[in-house]
């Protein structure tokens, strides 16, 4: 298809280049003249527009509106709530290409990846619609005669969603699709680097609301920087904070919310490794490794950061990786022929260059890349980089949000798994092997300590059917599939006495 320019895309959603400070499912907030944030495309540094930052009064009104709406929304039967998500999914289908184009313009990922991100939104809506009829509890046998025990799940209340720039729309939808069918309302604080994609999503919500009437405040968007997110985190009317971002940010959120004994769902950093066994199918492993390393220009939480390669195939595999990298096409991500676009901004480029210096200072060796690409529409394009390193290097222990992968040699699988686990993060991991025993060992309790462990597929890219999340400094949260819906509900245990006596548990006797 022929991709449209940014003004045409914004117009297709009815978005002004001067974005308002907040949006609900039926109306836009005022566009203030002060406290504004300029938004630029990483592709060519083009000025996309300017947004207003929500002030304290607007934040207060937004939270109270969402709180009031939740009291009404929770009364709607869950399958009926699912009907709204079905309508939303269909609206996303209708806007898929335009929303993907906006994601690419504002964030810089390839158009193909942006289409995939919007498809994730559609998929989680489909999942949530079915789930709206399956919010099951359990029944238990009571030790007391003529008693029945069971558990049920109720809505939490207001859910705050703080999302990152790298997946500016999908992660929000992961949260709200499940949260909404569970009976909650939501407040969204997107990254200040990608606010216009968020505004487009609220415009789609408004469109869906014309078909299915919602209480005002069922969905709220608050634009602004980290100060807006901090105010949401401190407010005890926001029952759950679901935050995606760096481990540093997650620790601040966790401490802030814990002070009021609120709930958090944290999806934080990753330092993901792929083990390449001597029994690996090498063509498959190369393809997965390249995409895992360069997809979204290395700005995924699941990006492959480390390749742990058996010593017997290390030399050949590293040579094949370098050869494959020579074929990677870097350029404007709106051109579907290009594999990799820019980093999000100059700060990300500087972090990339600092990491290159740190690798060399620690005694590592750059095998490919390590430079900013010249002659591009902006200075945000960098070479995908391959470096030989040791796992204990400080820079290897950190998550650099850039297309840098470290090659590390191992002798036996126990050593490989130890290297894989010897980082602070625990999100995604994989092994490439045709050996069944190696695969099962990797997946066992003494194998990968990550929330995601794959065999013969890469670390990056997950289907919505499985719970997504990780351990250690990744935060422990779970989003998307499986029973992740339970994060958005409160559990209640019920016991019913249908007899004429009052026996006590544990055989305790009490009489007046």
C-alpha cells in the first residue's frame, strides 16, 4: 500500500497537531497554552506536533471520573462488557493500516512490525471477548457438614496503565482488553515520546463508544511526563498500577504504590539470552538471532542481548552472524524494504555509543558495527553491533536499549544455563538444539530462570495466548494470556452454611 504522510494520518483520526491534556471515551480535554511537550519523529526529526501536559486539577478530575464510572461499569455483566471489546477489536481492524503508520512515524519501528503491533491489539481483543464468559472461580469441599465453599472474582476498581515508547499501543491494549472485561475502568499515561498514537487509540475508543454506550470515564488518557505518572501512582483510588519500562522506573513505581499498599503489575527490563547448542539447526538459529537482535532496532524488552554459543560452533556461528548483518537494510522504516529503522532519539544514540566504549574498555571486541550510520534522514540510525564479551562485564550485565548483541562461548549446557541466568533480569530466553535432553534440561526447574523459555524460536515475539512477563528485576508481572486476567480482579472466598447448626472450623467447640 502507499503510505500517507503524517498530517494525513493524524487527520484520519480527527487529531489536531496540538494535542489536549486528557481524553475520555466521549470527549477531549482542553488544549492548554502552557506546559507543552513537543513531539518529533525519530525517522527524520520532523515535528509531529505539540501536546499539553495534564495539570493537578485535570488529573484529579480524571481519577474521580474513572472512579465514578467504575461503579456503573462493574454492574454490567461480564459478557456484555466483552461485547464492547468485540466492537473495539473490529474498529482496530478498520484502522489497522493508519494506526500502524502512525506508530512507525512516531516510534520509528518498521511498518511491518507496526502492523504486527496493531494485530496484537486485535488478537488480545478476540481473546478477551471469549474470556468474558470464562472468569471462573473454584468450589471446595468444606470440613464442616452442610457447608459449601467456593471462590469468586470481582473487579478491582480503577487500573492505571503506564506504558513505554517501544510498544506504544499494544501493551496498553493488553491491559485494557482484560481489565475492561473484568469490570474495571482505566487511566492511561503513555510515554511522552509517543502521545499521538495514544490519542489515536482514544479516538478509536470514542468511535466504539458511539456503538456501545459507556459510562463517562470508563477510559481516560492523561498526557504528560513522569510527573503525571507519579501522581497516578500515589492516588489510592487507583487500585492497580500496571507499569511497563525500565527496572529503575519499576522500582520507583513499586515503592510508591507499596507505601499505600496498592497493587502493581510490573513489566520491566530484559537481558535476554539465546543458547546456541552444537546440536542446533544453524540456519534456523541465525534467522531467529538476527531478528531478535535488530527487531525494533534492539528496543524491545525481549530483544536478544546475549548469544551463548557452544565452543565447537562459536567461530562458524559468529562468522555467519557477521555475514547476515551485512545484509540488513537500514533506513526509513516507512520503506517496507528496510529491516531496521532509527533509535527513538539522540539520548538513545548516545547510550549506544557509551556502550560501545564500555565494551572496548572492558576488553571486549567489536566484530561488526559500532557506529552511527551516515547519510540518513536523521542522526538516530545506528549500525547493528556484534561484540565478543564476557558475561561478567558491567556493560553486559546492563540492558542497553539498542541493537547490540554480545557473543559468549560455553563448554557444556550447565555452564550455558548458568551464564544465561547470571544477570539481574529474567524476562525471555531460548535455546536452539535438536537434542531432546538439552531442551528438557533448559525447561526444567534447574534450567532457565526466566518467565519465558523457548526452544528453537527466538527470545523476541510472543503470542497473546500465553502469559507474558518475567522474574527478578523484570518485575514478576504477567500480562496478556493464560490466567493473567486474575491480576485485574480481587479474589473472594465464600462459605455458605445451609444447616441448622454452627460447627466451627478445626473442631473448635464454643457454646454460650
